[in-house]
C-alpha cells in the first residue's frame, strides 16, 4: 500500500551494487597491460579474491573472473566455496596457517597451490605423504613485509627441503613468492625487487609476485622469464592502490557502487546544530538530508569531516554535515535543494546518470585506503548484482 | 588429522564471544539505577537493540533482555525478527522513515510504538484508518540533533493533530520523544533538557527520553513523573558512552569479547621492518606475532598506531606493530615472548583468565567510539554465545 504524501522507499537501508562486467573488463585491462611488457612466456594471472572478493561477493567475482588463469583465496573455507561455485582452474591458498593435511590432500580442491611461510608448515608437508596429489608450493620470501615468510639462510634450507619433496614426487612444483611491503612507492619497490632478485639468483624455479600497486606502476616492465604468475586483487575491482591515482584514471571500471536512500529532507535555520556533539552548525538557512546509511553498515565515522556524497541520478556532490550516526548520516543539501525523500544517494561508485565518485577519493577523505572501505561493509548491506 | 609440529588452530579467523548473562546483568544494573532516583511511577526501560543489537546478535539480545519493559529497533525487518524470536512485550520502532501502513496495521507486531518525525509521516498516519489497532505514537522533538523531528510551532501543530487521532480512537497514546545530541557533556545535556522541558510545558502527555550517556551521568536525578519511558542501548552491552569512563568502572559487564588466534610467531632482527609501508621497524631483536584478524573483519586500520591486544589466557598486553592488513595484524611480543601459535589473542573484552581490555579503551586508541567498533564487525566474524 502506498500512501498519500510519503514516498515509498522500498528499503530504507543501503545496498552495494556490483557490476560484474566491470570486473571482467578490469581483468582484460590487466591482461593487456601484462602482455604489453613483452615477456615470454606471458605471466599468468592470479585473480585474488580474498575477503569475500574485496567485499564484492565470491559468487559475483567467480562468475566475472572465468578468464583468470587462477583464483587466490586466503581461507580454506573460501577454497571449497570457490570450487562449489564451479571454478575448475588453479586455486592458490595464500596462507597455510592453520591448514590441515586433510585439506591439502583433498582431490575435491583440484589443482591446488599453497604458500609456505615457515618451518612448521614445511614439517607438515614433509609428514603429509601427499604422493600423487600434484601439489604446487610457493615459498614466501619475508622481504620487508617481515610478518610472513623466510629469508636466507633459512630460506635456502627450506627451499632445498621443498626441492627434495618435489624430486620424491610429493610436490608437482616449487617456486618463489614475494609479497611487496611498499609497492606504491617506486623507490621502495625497486629496492624490494632487487633484494628478491638477489635471493632467487641463488635458487632455480619460477616466481610468483606482483600486486595491484606494482601492476599500476612499472611492474610489467620489470618482469622476466622466471615470472610465471602475477597476483592482483584490488585492481580487478576497479580501484587503484597508488596515492592520488584512481582506477578510473587508469582506465579501470569501478565494480562497486554503494547507495542509500535519502530518508528525509529537513529545513534548518542558520545557526542551528545538526548531529551528535552538535558537530555541524549551519551558517545559513539550508536543507539537511538524512541518508539511510551509518557506521553500523561499515562507513567510517571519520567520513563526516571531509566526505561528500552524490545526490540523485545526476550525482550532485553534497558535503557530509555532522557526525555519522549508527544508521544514518546527514548531508547539507543547500538552500535550493531539488532532492526529495526517496532519491538515491551514492557514497562511492557510479550513479544511474553516469556520475562517478571514486572509492579512492572517499578513502582519502576518511584517512584510509580503498581496500578498507570495500572489505569492511557489514552484513547489513546487501550485495546486488547489476542486471 | 593433526600433524607433527604445527598446531591445530580450529579456525584461523576471529570470533566474537557474546556473554548473554552480562547483558542481563547490565539491564538489572540499569533498573536499580533508575529506581534509585525515586520517581513515581518508576520509568519503564526500552532496551535499544538497533544495528543487530549493537553487533551482539538479535537472538542473543532478545534472550538476555526478557526482563526489559520494551525492545526498540530501527528497522521494520528487525521488528518482525524480534517477534519471531518470541518477544511478546512492547516494541518501539525508532524511525518511521519508509514505514508502510501495512506494517503499522499488522496485528502480528503486537503492542507497537512508532516515532513520528515529520508531517509526511503524520499524513501517512492520518490516511491510515488504523482504528482499533491501538498504536502508540511518540512525536520527536528536533532539539540540537536537528536531523530528525520538529520544533515549535510545527511541533505544536503536529502534536494537536496526533491528539485528534487519539480522540478518534485511531491511536492508543501520544507522547513526546527527545533524542539528545550531546548527553556526554553535562552542561550541554542540562541545556538540552531545559529546552525539552520548555517545549513539553506547553503540551500534556508522557515523555520518552534518555540514552546511555545520560543514564551513566546525572539522568535519573533529572526524571520527573512525566518520564514514562527511558531508552538505553550501549550500556546494556557493557560499554560506557562517557569519555574516560568505562562500563567496568560503572559496574557493568562487557558483553562482547573479540578474539583471534595467534597464527605465527616470528623472530625479527633489530632494524628489520614489519607491515605494509615498512610501518614498524624493530629497535631490538624481538618476536612478532601474526594475529588472524584484520580490517576486512571490521577492525579499523587506525588501530595499529596506539592499539594493544591481550595475549593468551593471562592477557599479557602487547602493542600492535605495523599497519593492520586485510586478514591479519601484527603485534610485538617482545624478546622473551612465551606465546605460541594457536594462543588466543583478545582485541577487546575478557580473556579466559579474567583479564579485561575495555572496548572503550580500544575505541579511544582508534579515535572513535565503542559503538562503532561493536556494530561494524563484518559477516566474516562469527558470533558465539558463551555457554
């Protein structure tokens, strides 16, 4: 039943619209970029879909990434989930922490690659009697990230033990994995690469490297014929990991648009306060919009001081006004606001009319990174694939 | 199959342990505090369980709050959910935004109270022909929060229209609702109350007020015989809304403990870096612990600069070290670390050995409030009721 005067809002909470075609587009973009480096053979691409595919939903991501060479997850449960979604290609488990031999041995997981970080995990492999499983193992170099992996001489000893397992037919392949600490900084990236190159100079075998920040920058040019695989996550969802550069600047398409309804439009007199802590005081008569999204949906409270939203299909930019509350936030629509309750407000991504607010811009306004915004929406935000 | 050397971690991700008895304890604490004010009749208590019961799970909260006088939710879907969980008492819908007459008229919702914020919603009520439904309506005073509700003279006109609906038998009761903007500041709270008292001085009827910050402070002393209901949310979950005061300081018990396993313990030499951006550099040889929780679980990245965790059952405090990553964070366990992989790390709440890290302390380290931490955990964090 619709009722006189009050708009039918459908839902009064936010939703995250997922554009699966954008994810496919971004993978194709990445393939072209990697191919353009001219390395032979062209490195294969692990599409990293950890953290529920950077918040976009595993099912959406798996459907959109059928052309990836492999999918990389961090959680053994996600490995089973991805297989249940019909993915038949290689699968990379980014951490062997907590992993059990039953999982490694399970033929239901198909072509399985695992990352080994330490001697505990190595001992697990050695005790596993996985003959015939065809497991692929990547030994992680600790590098500057420091929290995972090994460095020489322990790295060399562990690699030699893995090579023994390969010779014994327990492993199908052994290689080297590097996870950059500072790929958004060209100088730091160059140093990290040079340290890794020095390490693998002592040990044969393929390499597995890259991340979104490195692939936005100079990475393809630095590839060599030992780079068998490149890993990439954030870029596939249309966001850049480089400061001051958006995915759109690079030719990527944003895969998530976070939207919420305008619940109410209220006239406020000059000098009145809005929000907890009387945190916003109007300088003029204006209209305040109440938007149906708040910090309990995963929007940082820190958004309010520098954040903007896009109003309506046209995407008129309007500033946040007053502290973000649990279920709502408020914007200053201005004295001539054309917006009405029921209008769609866009927190990041694209409006129906094609306006775009990059998630990277919103992240900067919240003093954080796009990956935090994308991955930390709560269960109260439904994901809805664009048709 | 357990394996030589590597601990069985069960799950390598975090979980939020929910102590339902603590929620019941906190409600009893609040009842005593309200009764001690000596007002007759003693105001009744709305237990506010918006945002999935401040992140604790509606089912846990409804089970623990059977002694509340009423339950308050913000979302019509939650109203139905609470009824499906067996709650038979009064139910308060904190916002009529997007509400439809079908919902208001539905006898399955039992004794229903709704908050009216504007003339749109009033017109909906007038058009609704809800005779016999026995709906209770609270008109919201805009006050200093500004984003919801009305102020005189519009408030008075709306109240008169509601009184007409009551006389016509369409509404069972009409009253006044106030939502404080700055209850944590005693001077601001006094002013807000005085403005509300001036407003309701012109209009008869019961009042519905209070919030956790006001109830931690001087609120009970300020009650009068028109205060029929007090609303309280955060306090019931054991957290304080007052700066520098924890729920435990007040005699409350924390209802949520967020824990994650220690995935790995790594020796790091003096001068080596840890974390993205090489954000932590050790000053000495030490052990770094990798903890299975990160920003994709809803932990703010901002935790790393000033945050601490409690290690093991005993709860040894250890500082965060290096930027929080998507699935993990790192702590400096020190050169004599007794911890082992598989040990439980507590991000807030209580350890098995009774040590306690207040969520308010963690929130301060992240430059935010306890309510944001509690309500913004993602679906990747299972809630587990203590037995």
